[in-house]
């Protein structure tokens, strides 16, 4: 007798994208565990057990003879308990099938660094523990009046323990431990006893919030689309739904679009559910992610709050998934596997029977269309919560010569300078958004007028004045700006264009006494970002300037001016999503002003003042924009009227990349048959050369998901036969159909 074990080898190689058979003599191995096995020339390779082992009653020798195979043994079981339960393993399989990608890539996305099914994970740190001293409860019977008794008196009442390192009287401490009065326990770093649990607090909903809450609760089987204007109180509904789920013994997942929003949302949830929450996002250290993951697996954490990848959290008895600001494009993974957290949430809903709530003031076009068709449950919050909805809108046409003063700034208009002066004199706050980091997007040679470009990608390098670097925002190539030399030999350069650094410099020059903060992705470290947001929230700064990270979800009651520079920049992108993403960004940012008792002002600088998208976004008129965009999507056949799949071909050689793209198109055409699938391309992407690799794209448009899924399977054979070419499949690039 032995156990037949199905093991997925932990290597991202297309030819290994299937389970291999191994054997074990004893019980104790379960699906969801990692094991060490021999494979190929490697004596020890990490594998992942995909299914519960099958008990085989015949002898190993007879089985091998009958099947004419030779099985290798499981050498070691790495995990003491499964990392993923049956539901999440099924989710991984469903994702691999839907997104036409390798299963091992999906599993690696599910797990924290130290628990991934790959060899390198075994070297990762697996949690940090701190030694704590606790009283055992034994009554002191030692000698009176000694230092030992004094130390005992100090520690005996410390039921939550004391850090071992904080006790200076080491000899007395050791004696108390030896005599059984104290004991040392290792406490995970994120669970130190100072984190005292607080009881649940009640809170009251307004009439409209109560109505929305009841509608969602009374329709548990439907995906709820909670449409609420900025400041309408969606978070209070989230809290009420989470409270109900916990009372029913169910777990909760809360997704937010940006790491910068973690603290704000976490503080709200901590105030009600302190000891039941885990935070998951990419800013955490490997140690912390391991510790949080273990807390979730053990069932200690009932609520998980995090960004996109938190959708994979192994929440026990999951009953509710909340996705806040669901319109955000950050829920879509932009590297393989190209999953959409909202689509994955719907998959978990089907597997685990959890309720899904999508919240936004500007829902995705596809989700609003689903609500219109009755596929989703529409829930509307039309009134703002404790704030005035009225705002003064100021549209500045930057094409007009008098719009700005070149002696001051080519980016910041005269009107914006006036509005900032008014804001400062009233002791109010302003937020300024420019969706481009760095000092200038181009570095121009004064001699030959050539722009400095990235040697890996061929695109202009961004100039970052603070670090005096030229930086590629795609491959992270860096070079010193002061030592850079043009191909013509020139050494004098001029920065062209604006980023957050330059806008900050201009504002600081003309408002020297104003307290100005900058927030963008160049500000590294979650603690530093939290410090900036906290400082602005407390009124310790007058102006906050940043990229789109400042546009979403923040609630600053004293902000009365929201100014957007170069508001139409995203409209220039060659994407069917350009209108929707521009509308979302502008509309969300408009909602940052006037959230307190004072009336807000919105200033939008644009070179396209008559653009309907900008006009509607500035007014936060979502319904009119939705109707306009649906008409255009229908005309040009884009989601939600069709589905999309993007095939990305990458190669080191230009000609090989081009040849491969035509080979793949011809292969698809030969297999498409009667399928209702249109194939476009190969085409050259917006940025055709990144980090030394050339790119080509092929786009599929189709009405039936199953047909496309079947067609895309042929690419696996091509990938196995052409290892010099990388072929990636992005299903639902940016969105999906209905």
C-alpha cells in the first residue's frame, strides 16, 4: 500500500504546466502543501500538492509494473498544514484556465514570498518573534525585601507580558523564571501584547445609508453595485455589512485601490474591529506578510484589508468581499498573470458563496451596464454625508496667451495663483494634481536639440532634479544627469515639460511661506507616505501636490480648492479606455474639495476646454458620460459589447519578434474556423521596445468566452516549440465584457 501524490513542479516553464505523479509511504500529505521532490537533474525541487493523495492498495512494485512507469518518492513535506484550502486551489485552477496562463504563476501570485512554491522561497524569512515574559500565577514564596521580590512585584500584574529585552535585572529575572514565577513566550512581532483588543462600537446610519444597507443585505446572492457620490458615506455601509458578517461567523475581505489609502481605511475598521484585522499589501516586509498570512490561515484574523493581491487571502468561511473605488485600474495586474481582482472576486463568490459589493462614485462602464441589465444589483447613494455638494467650477483654457505668465510658470495659470492666494488667506487647504512624477519628462541637448533616451527602451528619460538623475519609468534605468553627455558631444541640457517636482518648485518659489507637501511614487516607504498624509490631515501643511495617488478616497475637511494641471493628458493615450480613465480621475479628484462645511472650488487647466469628457467629469455628471461612452463603445465594438484578449509577443531580436507575431496570427487564423472571433494585428504597441526586448501585439475581439478560451489553447503548443519568444496572454486587458 502507498499514496499516489499529484505534484505541480515549482518552475514557471510551460512544458511543466501539469501535475507529475510521486508516491508516499505514509499519511500526512494533503492538497495545498509544499513538498520536496527530485525532478530532472535536480535532487531537491519544491513542488505543490494539487489534490488529496489517492490511497493505492496494491504494492508500489505491482503498480509500477502494471502502469509501466517508475515513481519517485516525496522526499520531505515542507508545510505542517495546507497553505491553501480546496476553494482557493479550485480558484487557482479556474484562473489559470480563464486567463490562459500557467498554473504555477497563479499559485505564486496567491502566496507571500516565504511560502511560494519555488526553491528560492525556502531561503526567505518566515516570521519574526519577540521574547516576552509573562507571570505564571504562582504566588511568590521567596525571600522578602530582595531585588528578586521587587522585580516580581513589578511583573506579577503584567498579564499582557513585558518584553524580555526591556528587563534590565537579568539575574533576578532568570531566578524568577527558574523558580516558576515567570515564563518566556515567543510572540509574533505583529501580535505583541501591547495591541489590546477593543470591543465593537455601534454607529448610526442615515436614512439613505440604512436603505442601501437593507437592499444589499436582502439580496445576498447578487453582486451589489453601490453607486455613491464622493462623500456619501459608503464606508459606513461597508462597516455595517462587515459587522453583520462577523456576527454570523463569516470572514470579510476589503480591497482598496492604493497602498496610500490603507491607513485611512484601516483606521476606520480598527476602531470597530481592532483585534480581528490583518493588512496585506506589497509594502509589507517579507516577515510581516508571512505573519499576517499565518494569522489569516489560523482564523485569528476575520477581516483582511489590502490592495489587489489581498483577493487571494485564505479567509476562513469567507462571507463578504468589498471592493472600494472599484473603477480603479489598479485592480488589474499589469504583469503576468494578468488577472483582474474584481473578476477573481466573482470567481470566489461562485466557489465560496460570498457576497460581493462593488463601491464607486464612478463605476466601471461594464459594471454599470451589468447593473442596467439586471445582472448586478444597483444601489444608489445620491446625497453627500455631512458636506455640501455644491462647488464652483473654474475651467482654464491654457491655449490662451494670457492664461499664464511665462515669467512665473508655464504650467500654473494666473487664475490658479489667485485661487491659491485666496485659499491661503482664508487658512484653508489646497490639493494640486499633476499626473506625472519627476521634474521634467524630457532632457533636451542645447546643441543638437536631441532628447536623452533610455538605452534599453529608446524612450525619453525623465529628469529627477532632487536625485539629479535621468530615469526610465519603464525599465528603471538610471544615470547621473550631471555627467550625461549627448551623442553629439554636448554637455548642456534643458529640462522640458513638467512633473510633480517642478510644479512643487514653482509653487514654493511664489508661495515661500506656504507649507507644501509632495506625494507620488518617488516618495518611497509606506511610513513616509503615511506621515505626509497624516501631516496634511492635521492641518500641518497648506498645499498637497501629487499624482493620481492623491485623487482617490482621501477625506480632508479643510480642503476647499482642488486644482488639476494638464487635465487632458490621459485623453491623448491610444486606448479605448482613455475617456473612462480620464473621467474617473477628474471626477474623483473633484470630489476631494468641499468635504467639510465650506463650499469647494474646482479648477481644471486644459488645452481641450470644449472636450465633453472633461466638462462632464468636472461636473461629476456620471450618467451623461455613461450614455455618451456606451454609444461610442457600441459604434466601435469595445466592451461591454465584446470581450477582448491581447496577445503580447516579446523577443530580444526585432526580426524574430516580427516573424513570430505573424506566425502566431497565421496559427490562430488556421484554427479559428467558424468561431465568432475577429483577429487584429500584429501591431506595434505605444512603446515598442522596453528593457532590450521588442514587442508586438495581436488583439482578439469576441462574443463567446468559451470559443476564445479554446482558441487560445493552441498558443501553449507554440510556446513549447519556440522558447526564444515569450508569448503572454492578457485576457480582458483593462476591462471585460458582459
